[in-house]
C-alpha cells in the first residue's frame, strides 16, 4: 500500500452528508470542491492575530517601514509562504492522508513520530492562544475587562463542536461565514480609508526582508495542518488553487488592514482593536470577526487530533477532538497571558517546519515519492532524511536564533562569532533554511536513486 485510497462516492447527496472518518485506516470522503477550499483558507487567512501581527511587519516605533515597503513585504511573504502551503495541500489531496501520516512516507512510521509530537505541542499552544484572543476580542466588543472566563468557555464549546463535525463546519464556512467576514472586511477597509493614517516610516525600506520573513513564517505555520483538510479535496488541482488563492487574498487583506489599524492606533498593538471599534457600528462588524476566530481554534484542535491519529490510529476521532477541546479550554482559563519565552518556544517549533517542508516537497516530487511513498503502519525508517531536515533547522537558528533560553541563544551567537558572521538585512532565515534543506534533500535523493 503506497497511499491511503480515496472514498468512491457517486451519490452527491451522500457525499454532502459525508463526514471525516473516525479512524486513520478509513478512506476519506472526497467532498471538498474549489469553493469550499477557497472559503476554508480565506477564513483561516483572516484573524485577530493577523491584525496584531502587523506589528512584526511595520517594525518598532521610530524605525517603522514605509507603508509601501510594508505592503510589498506582505504581498511577497504571503505569496512565497502560501505557495509552500499549497504544495503541502496538493500532497494531502494526492495521498488522502493527514499531514503527519504523510510523513510516514518521508521518514518511516516510527521516525514520523518526532515531527508529530512537535506539531501536537504547537497546535495545542496555538489553540490556547486563539481562545485567549477570542476572549480579548469579545471583551473589546462588550466594553468590559470582566467575564473573560465566560468568553473562553463559550469559545471552547464552539470550537469543540466544530471539530466533531469538521466537514460540516467547512460547509458552514463556505455558505455563510465567508460572506459575513467579507462584508466586515469591506466595511472596515472603507472606514479606515476615509479616516486616513500617518506614515512615519515613509520611504524607509530598511528591514524589508526581515518583515517578509515574518509574513512567510505565518503562512508556513499552516503547512503541517494543510493535508488534514485537503485529503478530502475532489482533486489535487482544486486543493492547490483553492488553498493558494483563498489564503493569499485573505492574508494580504488582513495584514494590510492590520498595518493601517496599527498606524491609526499610534503603533501600539495593545490598542489596535480600538481602531475597529472606533468607527461607526464597528463593534458589530468586529463581533463577526471575533466569532469567526473560532475557525482558527477549530483548525488547531482538529489538527491536534489528526496528529495523534498518527500515533494511535484506532482511537475514535470524536473522542480525541472532544478531549483536546476540553484541554485547551482549561488551559486558556488558567493562562491569562503568554510570556516572551512561550512565544519564543512556539517560534522555535515553527522553525522546524520550514526545512521540513523543503525535505518533504523535494523527496515527494523528485525522490521516493515519485515511486510511491509507503504510508502504512509498518513503513520502514529512512534515517538519511533526517540529515537535510537537521541542516535546514541549523541554518535557520544560525541566521535567526530563537530566544527560547539564554544558553540556546548564546550557542548560536558563539557559532556566528566563530565564523565571523553578522546577520544582515538580506539573511532571511526562512528562505535560506528552505534552500539548504532542499539542496541537501536533492543530493540525498540522487544517491538513493541508483539503489532504487
């Protein structure tokens, strides 16, 4: 067996009612067309976190990028990152396997557990963070600093319900939510444009590549989740173009609107939502975006369950999603704010997946994937594929050490000093990490080919 087979569903009514399988060894129904996938990724591309993350593009106060430079960085970073995301989506559509089960073909089943555990940690962390952001947005709309526990609890319940019926949730996103979000985004765009905004960094392009790198990282964060949904796509072409177009349009729009809102709030990310409630009837349209934020927490909780399925394929998906939904809700009730070290930890895990995707893409299209990956429970270990992944990770940390701990940053700083290297504006960690991992994988596949 080289791939998880797709379900053959001829009756359209049955297909419309079909749901995601309960165990890993059950064939996934192929019910998602271009419109459904476009709506899914367009909704995931718009987020409250995306608005506040505009600060990573604009830069620190007093050293802001010019507005033109910021928009260019957003467009370039989104296009690069979403191209990678769309390729991961295509692989999911072709294999019919969830994202972490796809890695069985790359590393073998046992070795695929390493990135699987990292992805579980990442998804749980982001799930908790999303519930926290939803509660913050709800408090802003309500004009209160209280009732946080209630907003977290309601968001947790909604998130968990969506994960029990994931394909049904995607259908709702396509039919109703995408339209409401689109109207809200148009309204805020018009209102912000009428008010105008300052451009303190006018003409400044210093830091353009680091801003582009930050935008790439956001798109890349969905790469280890993409196949969990596109395994249900009706074709690989629909998976690729639905993902690429939906996410690109939405993230560019979201980030540009976030930059404008940030400039109108004086560059303070903590006040950015005030720009949304500050316009006429802004609270009503912001409420739409707050409620829609639950699709972000839904994606993280559901993909956590899909990752666990790679470890325990026979466990009922509903049990997993229900348990994970409760876990992230309880954690969000206890964790009211995240420290810098936790942000750094999530960033460290994120740096794992840029080179990992490069290894996956090259091996799938140019290496063993061309002959057909083995995705079964007994897929043999491919230890050699760890080498390009580790090399890419090392390049990423060498160029941009993650401040997860003092000793970790010091380790990579000393490595830079040893070779007399100083990070420059052009040294994009994401792009160079991807390039090194891809080239190393190409060399490995070239060596494996004669043996095959």
